[in-house]
């Protein structure tokens, strides 16, 4: 194999998670082409037999309804089903990232899933956060941004996570009779986190307007035709016109919300916010301003075509200029370590490892998602945990690993000689693998 270029390493570890055995050779001929080919050559779905979100939501709604009966056995059975579904989602996600060939798609799926966070921190949604990623995110990573935002905003997981299912227009038929009212959570996060960004020029009045526009976007109850699925409720929708970002939206039921979301998704501030987030993920913690503007320009001119926007990111020379410029998050580190060794951890073990590293799957601390900058992941305490994990990882592999083969898989001959010598001189194979995974080059991408 010819000398491994830094472009090959960047393609494999920054636009993917890590190379699997034998993959560096196929990347080395045309690293950028290897990355861009993945946008067209792989299907958006992954095989699996996990339940759709609405089925699990319906289970949770039924459990809430039956809680007054104090059925302890039924409650335990439901908890077991929810846990099995949650672990199944972890397993599906990890297998796709560790064993699959569509590395860029998997990275994009996890990036956008974090951008539109739903979190098991809210216990009620814990069992269907993975289904949200499969249904609202994965199919749209190379489609239109506006389609993804609509899929996110109408998904039962998001509607329940941010309480929009219970948001009632104050002047609606129900609002005039009940002492319950508007919930601004979804309207606020759509503007602040998902589209315009915190500096996107919106006001509190815009938050309230979008919240009013989205009243009625709810979830079917037990006894209704599709329990757990999206349902528009006209009787809680705020009547009358609303003004959002200077535009008036006339009363039009669910289509009123669809129109507002499409307009916000196409706003110039959204282009800049999305471009900044993508550049931060693929280029640097503090991305170059000119790179952000070029990516934003493609977003605006393509109408939010995420395939074209992703290509714009790949075309940025800055994304290829500094290998090891980004710190791997715990999830990225775990996936990379298992990918270069060709193994997959049992889902319960994967959950525990990531929990110990402070990034349990589908458990972001807030709607803002997991941080994407080194300062949030590297401290004396977290470095110690990472070092301990590297040792645990190498010890738990079922077969004795070959650290030299793993080093060849991950880096070819691109590692500094002193790192190679450290791995070669380790007292055992497992110790050698732990030293490889703990190296500064493996901890970064």
C-alpha cells in the first residue's frame, strides 16, 4: 500500500467515524470522491424490526391512562419493553456506524439528530427517541432542510418532548373554557436552535406567534383513530391571523404551521446558522468565516438542498487542511475503536460505556444537544475517564486483539514513529491496543 496521505485520514475519520479493516486502501485513490460518493450510493434507511414511534407512544399513553389502577405487573412489563426498545435502538445505530459502508450518512444522521435533539432526560419519551432519529432525521439528511424541519416538528417525539401536544390557543374553543394555555417551548426551540439561531433576529413576539401558529399540532390519544401519531386538533388551535418575522399568516389550520415552518427554514439567518453548525462539526471548533459564508450561500441558492450543502462542506479546503483538528466525542471514540477492530459491543455494554464517558445515547442534557467543541469534552477528569475506558475496551474484546493490525487499519503508516514504537513495545497485545486508542491521534479526528 502506498504512503497514507493526511487527506485519506481526514476522509475516513472526519467525514466518517474511522476506517474499518482494509478500507484505507479504497479511500486513498480519491479521498474526496470516496466521501461524496456516499451521498448517492446508499439508501437512507437501515434494516431493522424496531417498532415505529407511534406504537411506543401509544403504549406510554395507555400506561399513563391505566396508572390509577396501580397495576404493578403491567408497569414492570412496560418498563421491560421500553428498555428492550431503547437498547435495540442503540444496537441498530451502533451497528450501522461500526459495520456499515455509508460513513458520511451515519455521521450526518447523528449530526442532525443532535441538531434537533429529543432526549431521554424526559422519561416519557425515552422509549421512542431512537425512532425519532430513524423516522424524522435519517430519511432527510440529503433532502430538503425544510422537509426535515417539518418531519421533526410534526413527529410525536418532538411534540411530547417540548410539550406542544398540550399547547392550547388562549382564544381557541378549548382555551376559552379551560385554565390552560399556550406552551412556547417548540416555537422557541424551532427559532433559537433549529433554524434562525440565537442571533437570528427574532423577538419574543415571534416566539409567541410561532407557538400560536403551532397550537393544534398534537398526538392521538388512546381511543382515537391513530393513537400516538401526529394529530391536528382544530379545537385547540389559536384562531385568527398571526405575524411572524414581519409576515402575516392567515387562519389556515395545519397548513398555517406548514407555511410558517417552510418560510423560517428558508430564512437567510437559517442558512448562516446551519452553515456555522456544519462548519463547526466538519472543519473546526471556530470555523473560518469565509467557509461559513460559502456554505450558507449554497444553502440559500439551493433552497436548503442538504445534498448540495454537504457537498459544499466537502469542497472546503479548510476541512482537509488540519488533520486531528477536532476532538472525538465519547460516541465517536467508541464507534471508532470498535470499527478499527471489526467488533460490535452488546447494546447494554455500549450504553454503560457511553454513560461512564458522560454521553449516554439519546440522553442529551437539554434541547441544545451535545456540545461540538473540544473545551466541553476535554478536562483533567474527562481525560482520566477516557484513559480508563481505553484499558477497559481492550480488556473486554472477546478475542485477543492485534494492535499492529488495528494501527494499520486506522492510520496506515501515517502515525508518528514514536507512537508506532509505543504500541509495538507494549507488554501485551491488549495493552498495545489501549495505548493506540489512547494516543492523541486516535482521540481526535
